[in-house]
C-alpha cells in the first residue's frame, strides 16, 4: 500500500543532510583559517606591504616624503639620486627651517657639481663610494630608487627595516669624509683634494716603505707619488698648496695648516693624535725642497689635544 507525501516533504531529509554537510565544510574551513592565523601569531610573524613606484611618480613621492618628515632624513645618493634631491630644493628648505637633521652621503665625483651646489645650506653632506639610493625618513619610512630605470619602492612603518637601515647609515656616516672645507671650491679643485686624500690613504704607506728601502737618502717624497698620478703640486704657488693641504687636513683629521709669513713657519695641526697629519707634512716639505728651501720639522705630541708639527723654513 502506498501513502501520498507532499512534494516539499519528499526531499526534506536529503536537503537537510546536504545542508549539514555544507555547514560542516564551512566549520572546517573556519577552523583551518584560525589554526593558520594562530600559527603565524605563535611564530611572531606579521605581513607587511611595499609599493612599487613608476619613474613618473618617484620625484613627487620623494617631495611628499621630505615635506612630511618630522625628525630626521638620512640619504645615501648616487649621481641619479643627488639630481633628484636637487629638484626638491623647496621641500629641503622647508624641513631645514623646522630644524630637522638632514644628512646626505654621496659619491666623491659629485662634490662641486651643479647638483651638489643646489643642496641648501644647513644640509650635512659627506662622501663615500656609494652605488645605490636609499632615503630614510624618521627611521620608519624607506624609499629605494633604482638609478638604472628610475623606478622606486616604498616601505612604510617598517620598524625593524627602518632601524636597521638607519644603523647602517650611521656607520657609513661615521667613516665618510667631510665636505665643509671644499663646499665653495670649483669642481676641479674639490676633486683634486679628494684624489690626493685617496692616494695618500691607499698608497701612501707602501710608497713610504718602498722609499725607505730603495732610496739612498732618508727623504720620503710623497710629492713624487702624487705627480705620478697627475696631481701637479709643484706648479702651484705656496698659498695654493697650503689651501689644498688645509682642506685635506680638515677632511681627514679635523686639522689645519697655518702659514706664518713673518716668522717663515708653517704649522700643521691635527685633533687626532695618531700621525694623520704626517703625510701632509711630507707633501709640504717635498714642495718646499723642490722650490729650493731647506726645512726643519718639530713634532709636538699632545695625548689629549692631538698633534702639531712645526715646519721651519730656511732661506734658499
């Protein structure tokens, strides 16, 4: 015998069975998501994003980030990066008026360039061999620019990355060369100073050792080493030579060269008591000897205050 069933009741059991299966699957997916999130949290991980900037947006983004800075700006810039900064002069002036600490490390080749002179006064600039562009704002925001294609990448609120890059910048800043003494020089004169420093620091010691073994006299002629590398000191007058040496001393050891015309003495002073001034004393002496003067040097070491060398010049 058959009993009639209403259509809505005929599939009721099957429908509820499928609904239960779907609910079970949803609960499983939810649980799996929760487990995944809990695992990430237990590992202390957090996802962060960064933004790609096309070449047309990089300059405007750089200007906005400079304007929005609140405490400090740390910049490593190759020639491409320094050219971009030169186009942000108004924004740079704005943050300097707010007494922000703005530091730039750039290539020696940029000292005295048009872009270099467009950087506003009050910006602290040093030089080192750099080959990339990294802009650090308030130790939290990073802008990296590829000088090959002009594109950029922006990282925001990255505490670990920002602090790490800032620490690396501070280390590079500590070992970079100062530029204040050459800021008003022409590009050629400024480049000559840094070439001299590079030669003295890289090849000076080996030249001195070779000279001490091979020379028949005890004279150490660093002037000859500079001339072999196309730095012609001999052709300059004494005032120009002293100006070059003074700039080199200021950059390498916060020192100075003083020329006492009346007493015919040249004093070479360094705030670092480690022999940093002695190669430059040798260059000055070599120049004077080539000009026919006889000299006598007196070294005064002060453990707390640095060192001072007095060069007494005798008549020809």
